[in-house]
């Protein structure tokens, strides 16, 4: 970032190392949120027929959770401005069932 831009914005760049394993991310189609007085727990799961797998657990402070909520709300607003409204859908079942056998003739 040019020095002038850095001074005007008051922001600094922070270099973050990302391992090869983390760079690809993980897919989650279900999330559970819980909290204590000191922390919020965000459990991201992949729910498949007849089984679920915890793919990531993130713990954050209450203050950081509020900042995260504001950032998520702003990003959804930007997304919908660009791509249109996101339809609310039903949640996936917490105990998914496998589809029955299908015969192909």
C-alpha cells in the first residue's frame, strides 16, 4: 500500500499465513451456535444422509461476535444489491435420512 494511502486510511496491511490445508476451506451446510458468558461457539457441520461431521469449531469473544454479525449483515446487503434477494429456505433436517433405493431401467 502506498505510504500516502496508508496515512489517509489509517489502516495497515497485516500479512496472514495460510496453510495449504486451510487455503481450500471447508464446506458446511449446518451450523449450531452456543455461548457462555465469555465466549460464543460456532460449530460448522456437514450433514449427509444418516450422518453429520463437525468440520470446524470457532470460538469468539462476545465483542468479536457483534462485529462479525455487523460484517455478515453488510456483506449480505452487498450481495443482494448485486445478485438479488436471497430466499429464506427451510433448514436442513438435523437427522437427515438417506433417499430410498432407486431402480434405473
